[in-house]
């Protein structure tokens, strides 16, 4: 019984991790240029 619960929990954590990874990829794809330009402006402003 505990082995099934442990396996189910592991599967759920894996699905959550995949979902978070997909969200991060979507955000980077959508705002990648903006973030890159922001970092460029910050590094250029620092003497």
C-alpha cells in the first residue's frame, strides 16, 4: 500500500515539475527579448 502511494506521489511531483518547466519555457519565449534588453541596459549602466 505505501509503495503505491509513494509511486503516485512521485508521479504527481514529476507532472508538477514538467508543468512548471513548460510555464518557464513559455515565459522565456514570450519575454526573452525584453529580459535580454533589460540585462543589457543594466550591464551598460554599471561602470
